[in-house]
């Protein structure tokens, strides 16, 4: 059973003067990184909903990703310029792409200079791995993939890691509700709409209970009622890793510029076998 986590994607978690919820979410994400290292994870299998595609499932195969991300939404403010330096486990990435193809889906291998690494990946990697010591294997979030396809992609990654003798962890970088506050606010003013907050808490309650069936069953309604980030495909991906048939530990929950965000950890206790 692999360790797994859901972590937020917004750049506000790196702010120098954060709202209380941003600071709590950032600290919890750092804690997840500590737990992954304590579990002896060699490579993190990563899905960020901000790296989205429409044709197949892209797998990042470049050995090293260095550069500066200028976020298209936050570049004019304090949150939009993000440096990154990521070591990619390219051997595992190619094996993952092969496993995706073998499962009947289409993998596309991505490798070119100046690749625009998405904000969610940069934010999560800086918080999870502040010492820049870890390795990553990353797949895109296909906007047309149904939940079963997302689960298949994750399962393929776990199989590929096992085949190479890798100790893998699985991380999905995604928000909950995605209703952004459409104006400039002070960090102390940050709130999620009450209806979105109710839905976020309902989903998190089911996750705490280890009720994956309930979470998957409410995914479409959650998406419609609370603008769930990428229709909560992140949970379907985590489900495919075999991690979420056990209670999830909610380490933090709160708003980020009106959206809902949570840090959830699934440790190596009991659960179904992959």
C-alpha cells in the first residue's frame, strides 16, 4: 500500500505575509513531505490538475526541469513569480508511459527545453521538498478523462514503480471548491462561499471515514454545486493508487482566495490491495 496525499495548488501558500489558512495549509503540506521522506519514498508520482491536457495523458520525461514560472493569474501581484528546480525520475516516467499504453490508454512522452511547469507543481514541490532532494514522476490531468481512466493512470504508475523496485508515494495537487473571489482582497478577508464550504466539509467527512464509494458517488454533484476543481478528478486518481480505502487524515482545511483547499494524508495502515 503506497502512502498518498492531496495537497493544494495555489501560489498564495508561498506568500511572505499569508492569511492564517494559507499558513496552516503550507505547514501541513510541509508535514506531508516529512512523512513521505520518513516512509522512505524514492519517487513521488504526481498529478497536478493545473497541468491539464485534452489529448491523451502526457508524462514528463525530462531529467531536470529548471526555470521560473510566471503564473497567468497572479503575475501582477506578489504570488506570481515562482522559481523551480525539479529532478525527474525519467526511467520511471518512461515505464509509467509504457504501462499507460499497455492499459489501453494513450500516453504521450513530454520532453523539451523550457517546458512551462504549472503553478500547482511548483508550489507543491517547493513545500513538499524544500531541500530539493526528491525525485518526481508526473502525469497530466486529461480534462476529458472519466474517473475510471484517471484511476487506471494511477494504477499504471504504481505498477511501473513496483517493477523498477521504486518506493513510490502518490500526490495529487488540487483544490476542492474553485470559486475564486473575483476582486482584490486582504489576506485576512479570505472566505469561501458558505455553500461551497458545506460541500467541502461534506466531502472531507467522507474522506475521514474512509468511504471512497461515497466520495466517488458525490463527485459529479460536488462539481456542479461547488465548482469542484477539475470535477475532483484528483480523488479518482488517488483511488487508482489503492490508497483511499482507508480513513484519510485531514491535516488542514481552509480558504485560498475564496477557493477551498485541504491537505489530506493517507498513511500505510489498512486498506485494499493494489
